[in-house]
């Protein structure tokens, strides 16, 4: 007669369903997974520092460069840190989300890959702009500061480590919240950098587009183009989450949602692509088209979303009413300046997007869904 020993007994046979022990096992597994991810993030931080330090030390070897002015050390630092951040995001995505598109049809795979490329560029762009902004502040606060190979390497390593960790963390499970935060950071850092480097102190008396004309033109126009790219990418990820929530039956409606967001992003990018002083007509058309398409995207996306929680309906209604009121106070009853109007519209749009992505993240299951539709526009 075989008597089962403790090592041969399956404990699960004696644990009833719903037992606290099963719940505790699930908690422990979640904790272990989270700790493992933090360990990987730590190694990514150290690796990013070493990569940034070594590359910068090689580039700045036997050199002494100023932090500000001609031959500034900040520009190559920004480039190195942005490349390290992009590499960290690519590595994290490969480690944690490899094979995610294995069972997806070709159209879904292409959308996923294009979105991945856009987000990678955005992480690099945010890192580069952030380093440039910090460098400008250092140059203003510490005039005459110069750095050699060792100092430049350490400073670049620190910037690369911070950016690499954030990028690596985002690559573990990229969500709409990450993208919304990335968009906000990109807009704020890029706009502040453009404001600080603008030579004309009276630009704000006209509109934000003045920043795309003078000394800050490259920074501001590049920021707007990058923000447009991010808005289009956010639309793609909104489509991804709506598909996870609604499945294949809603693909036609989801396609319309994504298309509106992509067009809004392209229109916003056109604001930076067509500077006000070079192509004022195209610049104005792109600006008003971006505004109209963003409002349309907000309204139609909420229409497609099932349930439509009260908080989202309230914020959407508030967005439309306040934007309409601000237009009246700018063009009919001239109380607000165009600069103030632009600031208010952007702020309200970011408020709506924050609310929407939080609501959608609550409703959406955290799992990848492969579409069974072989073609995007037809179910066959």
C-alpha cells in the first residue's frame, strides 16, 4: 500500500475554492513579480548611467566645454541621454512584451509597431528637451561653468540614468496614463524651454505662435510637431483599449475614433510644420483644424465608450462650454488675449484627457487582445 508522503501530496486538493490561502498566494505572486520588476529597473538605471558615462567621457575626452554659449556641452549630453532613454524603452518592451503581436492580423500588428516607434521617439525627445532645459538653467545660474571629460561624463550619466529608469518602467506595461503623462511633460518642458530661449520679451502679448518665429523657433516648432505625433499615438492606444473593452464588433466605430485622433495629431503637428511667419494661412488652418478635431475626438470617443460615467460626461460638457465661452471673450467681447485663449484651451484639453484616460483604464481589462478580423475594414 502506497502511503503519500508530504512531498507527494498536492496541497491544492485540500484547499477549497475561495480559501484565504489561495488569495494569499495570489498576493505573494503579485508582490514577487513587482519586486522582480523593481530589480530589473535598478539594473536598467545602473546600465543607463554606465552607458551615458562611458559614451560622454569618450566624446568629451581631453576637452573642456562651457555649459552655456558657443560649443556648449549640453547639446551632445542631450543627444546621448535621449539615445540611452530610447534604448532602455526598446529593451524593456522586448523583455516584457515580446510576442504580444504574434497572433494579431497584419493591420493590427502594423498599428502596434508604428505606435511603438512613435513612443520611442517621444521618450527620446522628452529626454533631450529636459536636458536642454536643465542645461539652460545651469548656464544662467552658474555663468562661466565649464566641464571636462569626467564632469561631463558624470552629469550625462546621471541624466541618462534618470531617463533610462523612467523609460524602462514605461516599457513594462505601457498604458494610456503613461502616454498622457508623457504628452504633458513634453508640452510643458518644450514650451518652457522655448520661452526661456526666446529673444523677444513681448511675444506673449500676441500669441504662442510667436515662439515659432524667433530664436526659440526650433524648440517650439519641434515641441508642437512632437506633441502632434504623441496625440496621434494616444489615439492609437485609445483604440487598443476600446478594442480590449468592446472586442471585434466595435472595430468600425473604433476605427473612426482612431482616425479622428490621428487627424487631430497631424493638424497639431502642422502648426509647428508651418511657422506663422513663413506660411500664415496654412498655420491658421492647422491651428483651427487641430482645435476642432480635438473637440470632435473628445465627443465621439465618449459616445463610443459604453456606460459613459457621469464624471466623464460632466468634464466633457464643461470642456465644450468653457471653450465656447473663451472664444466669445476673445473674439466677440475682447477680454482675453489670444495667448490666454490658447493657454486655457490647452489646459482644459489636458484636464479632459486626464479624466478620460483614468476612466478608460478603470474599465479596460489589462490584457492583450488579438483581433479575429483579417482586414481592418471588413470582417472577412
